C-alpha cells in the first residue's frame, strides 16, 4: 500500500514534496493510466466515462444486480498531499487484490471509481465527477475560468472530452452502495489515539458575503459615541458567531476574509466587506446557524448604526450516512482488531453527493497533526494498511448482500 502511494505521488510530484494533479490536467490522466493499468491487471474492465471519472468494473452476480462502488479521487489541490483522495483509490485497488487472491466470488458487481475534480480548486466546480455520476446537470459551469485563463469547457476539450456529454456519465441507478476510505484531514483520531474513524455524517455548510456600511470619518475628531465603525460591527459579529458555535456540538463558524474601506490608519472604517462560513452536521443545526447569521448581522448592525447587506453565496446540506453501512464499517473495524470511534466529517467528499442517492459510508484513518492540502500531509504505513484491511472486510460483507 505504502509503496503504491509513493509510486503514485511521483505523478505530479514537485520539489517541495507536494503533489499537483489538478482537474483535467495531463498529470491527472497519467495517474488514471497508473491506476487503470493496475485494475486491468486484476481483470477489471477499465474506462474513463464522459465526465472524466475513472472506473474499473468487476462484473459479477445476476444480470441487473446493483453494484457496490468503492473509491475516492485522484485529483489534488496545487501542491497537495499524497494521501487526500489517492488513499481511497489505492486502498480500493489493494482491497480488491486481497479479495481476488483469496478467491472471493462476489454476488454482485464491484466498481472502483476515481471521481473527476473533487477538489474544485481550478474551476470552482468541486465534486464535478460525482455530480455528473448522480445526474446533476453541469453544462452551466462551462464558462468557469481557471487561474490559467482556460475555461472548464476548453480544458475538457483539450483533454478530449465534451462538457455537453458529461450527462452520459449518470450511472447511479445501477449502484446499490458507496464506500470511501479517506484521511481524516483533522486532528481528532490522532489526539484520541484511535486508529479508525467511522464517519456518521458529512457537514453541510452555508457561505455568506456580508457588507456593512457605516461612515468613514476622522479617527481623532469623531467622538467614540458618534462613530459608525463598520469594522467594529464586523468584529462583534465574528466573535458572536464564534461563541455560538463553541456553545454547540459539531458546529463551526468562520470569518475567513475581510476588507475595510477606505483603509487608513487615521480613518474610521466606513465599509467592512467580509465572508462567513458556518457548518453543522444536521439539517436542524444548520437551520439554527442560518437564523443566527441573519439575526446577529441585523441586530449588531442596528446597534452600531450600520447598513447591512447579506448575500448567501453557497449552500450544501448535511448528509447523514446510511446507518446499516455505518454499522458494517464499525463491525469490520472491530473484527480487524482496530480501535474505532464514530465522528462526523468536517470536510466535503464525493460521498456526500453519491450518498444522497444510494446508501453510503466512509471511514477515516488518522492524519498526523490534522494537516491536509499540504506537502506535510502524513498518515502512517500502519494506519494506511489497516484502513485498507477494514475496507476489504466491508467489501466482503456488502458484496455478499444481494442488492
Ligand atoms: Zn479528498
């Protein structure tokens, strides 16, 4: 497993130790060739679908029986780590190899998948492949420009794909279950000393852009009681959301970007333009946060004499993973002798798209210091191997169940 991950990391590997395989790039397709060759050697039927998803299919069971899909993604952020996404695909290949070597005969088909553009850093079109796989129309994203001045439509064409045909990749109707092994990308498992994370839910999030308008004025002559300080209002909102998130379970709030105008050391800020990102693992929790954002911005703006403008820029609902599959992962971990705990995922994954259509489960292995999207990303050989073995056990049980 570890040698495979090191081998794969050479494709798109940089001098800083990071890996760069952005969506639709030659490096990503080189990684597809690497994984495709390994799947073909095991007797799988390999193809890249019209949305750029790599699939390796092991046909089995009666005609029409639903497939168990296992995988993740092979694309990375610029100078990302070697485990994010890659682990799930490499582990799926190794788990299937284990099953093949022991002569296991599935009762239903098994598909290994690497979804196109999970990360979304190039075109802000995250989860592109899984969205196409589940029937979401993506033609509206064609004009999204990458940082290199190439549009999504053009990048696809350069790789030999047509955006208007991405819809043909919709095959979720033939799928009965989805499994994904991933690194945690957070510090919880390591700090708890636990080997396997059994993911129960994937957070939903709401993104906002807020503009508070006050009055720019002289910093020395304007009395404190008469100021309409837009930055002070924004700061109060950020702190209030922080306290609210701290007081709740499995909830986060973040103000990640702020700009003030006119921006002089001796000028009261007349405008604050900032972002809010709130996340929760349940629909109710997210609804509460939505209300909180709108209410606190309105109230604090009124108290500070500011004009508020709130726009929602992003919305993704939380997903509770399938209870039966979650229990199957937990059982598999116990049978493998691994310590395990249930936890939510604070990051988005392809499972949150596929899991809205079919039963889905995820498992995590620990990330050293919780670092991800960085050359410093690290998971130990022992944890990586254990994750693969637990995954193989879950596959044995799900492939025996008639879908
Ligand atoms: Zn990932």
